[in-house]
C-alpha cells in the first residue's frame, strides 16, 4: 500500500504558519503602505492608484490565507484522529487474529 507523504504534524505547522501570515499580512502591510503614502515627497497620481491596488491585493490575500490556515489546522486534527482510530482498529484486529 502506498503511504501518503502528508503527515498531520506538517499540515498543522503549515496551518499555523498560514494563519499567522494571513493575520500579519492583513494587519501590517496596509499600515506600511499608508505610511509610505503620507511622505511629503509622495506624488498623488500614480502612487495613489498603486496603493489602492496594493490594498486590494493585501485584502484578498489576507482574506484567503487566514481561513486556509484554520482549515489546515482542522484537517490536521482530523488526520490525527483518523490515524489513531485506524491504528486502534488494526491492533484490535491483530489481537483477535492471534487469539484464534
């Protein structure tokens, strides 16, 4: 039987990393853009359009990363539960076959 390379611990850490990255991305990046825009040497035409585009991209990525991370955390919990359940059933089946 072919074993999957996906392990619950790896999926859990990816989930935590994506959740934290999504939150940090959403909280810090727009503030940095607005700080740069408030500089006295900043132009008003193209720079404002770029900041609006950056704000849109940051919002979309932030809205995707954090929920995806939470889903991966949940998947890791389910993978751990199912793995233990299958292991328990396999041990019970082995014990039953050794009794016979």
